[in-house]
C-alpha cells in the first residue's frame, strides 16, 4: 500500500509490445514523453491509484541467483542511474515480448516511468513503474466544420484502471526489493507474475494470514459443506473470521480448540492441512502475526450462504459466529420427505 500525495514522475516513455506467437513486432520510442500539464495531472493518479489499496507485496525470485532476474536487474540499473533510461526501457519491453508464448497474450502499449517521493509505510522512496495497456475504449470526439458540429469515433486509453502494472520500490528488506503488482486482466495468471516479473510472496504476516484463511475457505468448501452441510460450513467460516479478529497472534493449536467441537471434523482438518500444503507447495505456520489489512480483504471473499435446491438462499452474517447455532434449526419432514431450516427472529429488517 502506498500514498501518492507527493509523488512525481521524472521520466516516462511509451513503447508498443507485440506477440512473437502471431508475428506482431515491438515498436520503440526514442524519446521520453514531454507531458502537457493536463496530461501529467491525469496520468500520475491513473498509474499510481491501483497501488494505494494493495495489501500484499512480492519479492523477486530466480532459480539460481536473484541478481539474474531480468526485471530486478533492469530496475536496479534505473534506480542507481537513470541516464540510460530509454535503452533500459527497451530491454524491459523486449523481455516482456519474450514471454508471449501463446496467441492469447495481448499486444499493447507499455509505459515505463521513474517515480519519486512515493510514500511506502512511514518513508518516501523512488520507484520504477512498468505498465501494460491491453484494452482501449471507444470515445466520441466532437469537432466544428463548415459552421456545424460533427462527431467522430476514436479509440484510446481509458483513465479508469490499469490493465497490468508493477512498482519496483527503491526499498528492500531481508528478502529483497519490495515489488507491488496489479493485474486486472487475468487471462493468463503465469504471464505477468511468473514469466515476466518472476516474483514470489515474502515470508511475512500478510502471506501467513492469506495462506491460512484461504486454506480454511477451501476446507469449508471441499470438506465441511459436502460432509456436514451449509450450516456447519457457515459456522466454521464465521468462527474462523472471529478468531482472527480477536487474536493479534494466531496459534494453530488454540485455533483448533476454539473452532472445532467435533473430533471427526478436527481430524479432517488436520488431514486436509497436510494435503493443502503439499498441493500448493506452501508451509502453514503454527504461529504467526495477523495482518489486519489482509484479514479485511480475505473476509470480503468469504461467502456464508446456504444454497438450497428449491431456489432459496439463506445468507448468514460472517461477523456473527453464534447466530447460526442459536437462530437456525435444521430438520427433516417425514411427510414431505424433505429437509428444512427453521429460522427464529423478532422483527423483519
């Protein structure tokens, strides 16, 4: 997460990236963009806005030596000395081009920028920004001709959101440079994050919180709901969120004692955790600090709904872990030969 109040752009250039799979070529600019005031005032927030709400960051990765990571190398060059900015920006686009290994990889505009005074946490820093614009929008342009106004349709870059973007900050921790990335066109999850940037999540509270809640969400969907039903699934998710809200430090043993009442469900959870770690190639920590930013983001992804085959849905509040047990009763009607839910309440909202 960054703040852009005092941020500025010192150098910016635009190139075109092709796709080697369908024989479209790159097209390079030879000079940086000389912004008019209006254009500058529009493009600065357009490029940086997506990064103001990011909760997670990345670090560069490489199978042998992280210094050989291409984008890590190019960004380091620019952050140390941007006198060769134009040529290095071309290398960045060429590297992006080399990752277009399928027809679905889109061509587009690539913007490379040098930013200054971006606030990250409690300090200000410089950054290299790389942005790929894949989708353009039609807009109407009015003009006056022979005393009358007319309209033509043109195509350009919409200023609402960036398709793909990365900020490489001139700041690092023990795991390397801090990298922030957005991808609003996830047609190929490997293309931007893995192939072009080659980044990984750092070993921090953000990632531990994300890993654990995502595992719990998948466990509720793949195990709890099929075996115990929608009510038990919603209770489990609500208890999980409540435990994270009530504890600054998560201890897995305490979590299991608090959340699981049935021994068979606990054993299923422990078995699922081992399988999940192997399948996703991650290690779920036994104890870690809670990231409130990630918790808030992950909570929005949790859906506590009971969907019935009679076209009725019961929506439960994820922030009320005891409501389902107290006010929702499940049973079976022998006459109709159907399951039912009985809901208790005082007033309709």
